[in-house]
C-alpha cells in the first residue's frame, strides 16, 4: 500500500511538472524554467531567415550582416564565425570561442576556447565531430555553402554548451532551457521577431552620419565629419528646434572637433593654422568665438585635448602629446591669454583643486608608478609628493586566477582639511588589493579605512564604496567607525547624482551588459527600482531621469514621479543630450537630429 502511494505521488508530481513546465532534478530541487521575458537578458536570439540582426543578452546588435543562416535537409545551418561569436556571447565572462581555419586543410575548422580548455573540430561532409579529440556523431554533416563552412545549429550549439529552442521563426540560444509555453513568452515573441526582421542598416560614416554635440536653449549643435585619404575635416552646424534649416558655423583655422569639450555652455576646441595649435572657446548661447590661448606646434595625429575644467573662474586644461604608449600629458592654467604649465605626467587619472593647490594622481604604466600623488602650488608651481614611497594611488588593482589587472576611476581623490582620501595598494606586495586610504598632508602618515574596493565617494563624514569581493555598495561612518551594506546587490555603472546613487544590475554582474536601473536615495536610505527594462544608458537631470533601451521595446523613456516609465521615442537611440528644457537625440537607423520635451 505504501509503495502504491509513492507511485501515485510520483505520477502527480510528474503531471504537475509537465503542466507548469518544470524540469525535475532528481539529485536536488526542481528547476523552474524561466519565461522568455525573464531570460531575455541572458539569451542570444536570431531569426530565420537571418537579416544581420540579433538580440545579444537584451540588446539588439548588427552582427555579421554579410552572412546567411541556411536550411539544408530541414536542418538549420549556421556559418562557423557567426556560430563562434554567438557561443562566446552566451558564455560571457571573457570566455571566447575562436574559429581557426587553415588554407592547407580547407574542409576542416576548429573551434577553440582557452578558458574552458575545450576544442571542437568539424569537417565538411563528415558527421563526426571531435570534442577534445573524442568523436561524437551529429545527425547532419557540416557543409560548404557559397564559400562558407556552415555547421548544423543544434549539434554545434550543444557541443559548445548552449541550449537551443526553436520558437516560431526565432532561434533562442541560452545556457538553460526556456519555458516556450509561458504566456509571457507568447506575449513578446512577435515583437522580438519584428525587431529582428528590420532590414535597415545603421547610419554609416561619413555620408549620412552626424554627431550630436550640444544643446543650448533651442539651438542644436552637431558635427559632420569628412574622411579623406590623408586628412579628416570637421564642420560645425547649428539648427533651431522645430526647423529643418541648418547653418554652418564658421570657426577659425582647421578645428579639431573629435575631442572638443562642452564646459559652461562653451565649446572648447583646438584649431590648427600652419602647423600651430590654438585653444578656442565658442559661446553656444551667444554665438561668439574667443581665443583662449596659443598652444604652439601641434600634430593632431598624436595630440589631443584631454580634459577642460573651469574652477574658481580659471581654466584648467589637460593636453596629451605623443601616442598612447610613449606619449604623456600636461596640465595648464591660462594666465593673460597664455598657457602656463603646472605639471606634466604620463596619464592623469584624478585632479582636485583645494584652496590654492591642485592635487593630481598620475599613473605611469610604463615605469615606476609608486607615490604618484603630487600637490601643486598654483601660484608658485612648487610640487610636493604625497603619500608613502611603496604605494600606488588612484588605481584599482585586481588579482584573479587569470592574472592582475589595473583600472582607475576619476572619482578617486578627495581633499578635506588636512587630509587626502584616495584608493591605493602596496606595490611591493603582489597580493595586496586596493583600499581607501586617508593620508595626513602634514606628516604623510596614512590610515587604511576599508577592505578591498573598486571605487568610493566621500560625502561629508561618510565614505560610500563598492566592496570588491561582493560588488555591493557599503557605507563607512568616519565618526562612528561603523560599516554597513546599503545596497545588497552587485552594483554596476554607479553614479552619484542629485543626492542619490544610480546603478544598474544584471544577472552576470557585467558592467558592459544592459541592466535594470535602480536608485539608492541617501537621505531616506531607500532602494528604488527605476526601470522596467534593462537599460543601455541612463541620464539624470536636475528634475528628471531618462534611459534608453535596445530590447524588444526600444526607445527613450522618461521616469515619472510616481515611478512609472513613459516611452517618449520609439526606436533604437544612438546619442542623447539631456537639458532641463528638453532632450535632443539621434537614432541608430534614421538620419537627423530630433528633440522631445
């Protein structure tokens, strides 16, 4: 009787599992399949027939537009390089599938993944593939079509570790199976297919493309770029909102607008005249040009405007000269129309003005990088080294099984009273990771304040920092000494704006992938979900927040005061400029500049 009850219970569980699309895992708990809505940001989706577009983890991309997915004997066949690209995107985390082909063996191709220590060899017209040199039979052999080797999709994907689903004209690849019968899946499949059937090409350089540069009141400024065999020409245009007429803005000399900066409603740029560079400012509101300072001999191929700031009614300019490897940078002020050099270095990663001194962090990856903070007396130019001799500052050193990497954030330097706050690590200790340090400017002594961290912000007597181990946002009270977690998620793309931390979150904790937007309000301590989509970019104004998404409901969205989102623009957005009086934007697949309130 007891055995019969167990059998009946098993049958009931199996029926329920089938009905609710649950995968039974006898070695552990049941695994519930996600709907396509839930799995969209983790999946790779391509249509058949292929139009050169795919959804890669929630973002529509134009990939391998010259390749075709074909059908042979009722089997879907995918070009080898497209297959390796899609498989790499599914894996993520730096795991790359490399397609290797040699002319000496034109019918053989090898897919290789160094991180997974895996190889898969395919041979045209041979149903046997070699997975790490072990034979495995496919139902269809690879073929050569129009000069390209194509692989049977299902067999190749499974060998690569991906799960394949066919959904009414959509090929869905993921690491886990998806619930194809879920109402949410059925609700979005047609929208996904419609986006991927779009045959439009991105607006291409140089004939159709324009670069949105600035918005000042109702004036829109944009740049057209003409690429020649030996030279590049930049032309500035202005257009009024609601009008189609364009006006070319006459600028002196030969302006270099590829690295121009907009500061305080002024366009700051370098212009060339007879091999000499000059720094100019163009007032966007008044349409007036002013000469800031001559630079001297200038080669725009190996020199550019690095950064410009206007602090306490003074210009501070960073100029880079030379290539990225051997070149360097200098910081200047402007006195009576002349550039005055304050300090030179390799790569300035942070700059902070406090009272009459300028504090800079310079990271020289080519040579000695320790004790890389200097305090410059702006009036006299006298430089004083700050910090301990064996420490490197302003740089996040991360140590993993794959090696050591270095990253830096320009939000890594604060000066308050007699103390400087920055991140740093002990260079002579190969296992030491970056943490926040408090340096006494009088005696150079320093105190370690946090565990390993990637980035931090000093707000009054509190330090907010990203914990390197957990990826969460933590708060250190400098008075009480208490540490607490304020955001218990792996935060990505963090910005401190308007009294809040804005950040994105995604499954893979990858800052280069789309993620849902959240806001942590410092005053209230509340964490609020701000987007219903995974966002590609976001923009925080004084009173309004916007985001763009490139998913199956692409467009520009405004976040309303009640937390809801309103789609202002439908389509894939290329560039956005947010001002309090409106938003200017360009589109990926349509030419022109547009505005919306």
